[in-house]
C-alpha cells in the first residue's frame, strides 16, 4: 500500500485572494509590466543608433526569443498554480539553489524595471509641467517620483483587482495614443521631399547590446504567472496570457521601429518629446508631443504597478518559504494583498532612482542604466526557466521533443546574448553586468545564511498553491472558472 502525504488544512500561500481575477485582468498584469506604449516610443530611439539598418531584425529576433521563453514557462503554468511565476517554475525544474538564483534574478529585474518606470513617469510628468512653466530638474522629478510611489502603493494595497483595472484602462489609452502619433509622424516623413539623415551604421559589437535593449521591451510579460492563485481559471488564463503577449508585443514593436526608421522620435535629456513634422505648423507638432508625453506618463505609471505587483508576490513567496524574513509573507487581513512586501519595496523603488539622479547626467542615462540592470535579471531568469522546463517534464514523465528543442535553443541564444552584450563597446552594458553580478552575490549570501544546510527550508523553495481539505469537500477545480 502506497503511503500518501496527509491532506493540508491550509494552503502554503493562504492569505492571498483566490479565484477572483478574469482572464482580461490577468492579461492586464502582463501588459502593464511591459509598458508597451512607453516602449514603442522610447526603445526604438535607443536601439536604432546601435543597430542601424538591423533594427527591424533585432526586434523580430527579440520577439521570437520571448515567444520561446513564453512557451517554456507555459509548460509549468498549465500544470501548477504558482504565486511567484518563474521563480517557482525554475525551482521545480532545477532545485532549490539554482531556483533561488532565478527568483533573485527576477527580483532584480522587477525592482530595476519598477525604478526605471518611476523615473520614466516622473520625468515625462515633469516635461509636461515644464510646458506650463513649472521648472524641471532633479528636485521636481524627485517630488513627482515620490508622488508616483505613494499613489502606486495605495492602489496595490487596496487590491489587485483595482490595480489591474486601472492599468488596463491606462495601457489601452496609452497604446492608442502612441500608435496614432507614430502613424501621423510616419505619414509625414513619407511626404517630406527633403533627404533625412542617413541611418546609423551598425557595429557588430553593439548589436548584442541593441538586442538586449530590445528584449527589455518584452520583459515582464511572464508576470501573469504571479497572479495564478488570484485568477479564476489559472491553468488556462495564465498560459494563454504568457503565450500571446510576446507575439502581440512583437507586432507593435516592429511596426513602431519601422515607423521610426526614417526619423526616430527625438527626446531631450529630460525625456521630453521633440516631435517635428515636416510641413506642419509648430503648434500641431507641439500638441502631438504633449499628447504623446501624457500617454507615455500613464504607461510608465502602469508599469510601476505591474512590476511592483510581480515583485511583491515573489517576495511574499520567499517569505513563506523562509529564505527571506517571514514578515514578507504576511497579507493584509482585509484586502488580502502582500502589504508588508509592498511597504518594504516601494521606498527602495523610489529612493534609489532619486539618488541615482544626483550622480547621473540626465534622466535618460538613469533610465538606460536601470533598464540594462533589469534586462540582466530577466534574461538570467528566462535562461533558467528554459533549462528547467524539459527537466521538469522529464521528471513527471511528460517530456516531448518540442519543449526540449525550444528550451535548449532559447537558453543557448539568451546565454550567448548576455555574453555578447557584456563585451560590447557600450560602457553601460558592462556596468550593468557588474551591478547585476554584485546584486546576485548579495542575494545568495542572504539565501545561504537563512537556509544554511537545512533541508527543511530548501524543500519549501518554489512554494505554490495546493489543494486543501476544504477544496476537496467543495470540489475545487482550479482549471474551471470560479464565480
């Protein structure tokens, strides 16, 4: 007779809401963490100088790579209800120690992305205010960054249903605005009879960095996995969001890059939009610039919400496992949100970029630096989950050729990309690599101090939602929609 483990009376992730989010709200998490409308304007302008004529190919390659990553992550998402997404997935495939590395890399990625989003939201808001006479500068941006952090914290503590609704409405508006302005700008370049500037000539050593930057335009798409417990039909909604988000984003970004190839949208050092439309009065160009800045501000704010939501769920899981302080695993008794993790995260997310602003020459440099560190964190986590997927499937006896080939191909290409970018001639790529490595070392020091040699703590790494006795009595089926 086979001994079976006793049925739990409480889920390891009890405290978070269960089965309340629709597929659209889960999708909103993936979209908001990416900030597509802000990326549509910001990233092509940063990639084109490094990639030149290869820009379209760079974004297409990034879309393909992220689709492969989404496929690998989906192998876990349709089999387990995790609250920390890729962290739990990697831990189940690779084991506690490398799994923690993937989780800590995600924390670095989510945190740096949230910081960059705070800078983006505050800088574009400052640029808008400057148009009506409010002086811009470090003090203004610092105050606005604090306001962004406080508002985001309040929305996320009140509940993920509220924050996902806000982010969805914001992103739909921002994408429509960005698409309309880019289309207008592109149509005017077609009608311009003057010869524009020659496209920059790509240098082989810089294309790796350009591809890394292009990948930052997708990172966060996998964060739908952090809302699995809170989704109504997690084994369907989460894999679907992870699968289709990079494909849809790829279409948006390739179109945006194509529209900007003749003349990338210029941004000043403080990130203000400088839009010049041939044959148009300066007033019309200025009006479109304001509309664009407003949409991008909204998109960066949505990204703050999305990135911090994913970060807080990952810290929550680590707190429940014991590899981080147990306080991080607490939830609000009324709103059922990881309020302690949020209260710890937001001050760091706001203060670090404010300090960074004091030593950097411009908001643009701060944004690029934070995005570079963020990209390292995400890419290492993506490599981990691509390697983990076939190992996990083999362990449960469900490995087939497709996930094996895709997992190996994606992991190999992403590993080569990190090395390529680190060796590029762009200084900030190397600086981002060093910063990431130092932060990863700090994470592992914490892990080994807290976990030590104890098997009990390590055995809990990769915690996920499990059926309990009440679920069996209530016929809980996570693959079905819960009303």
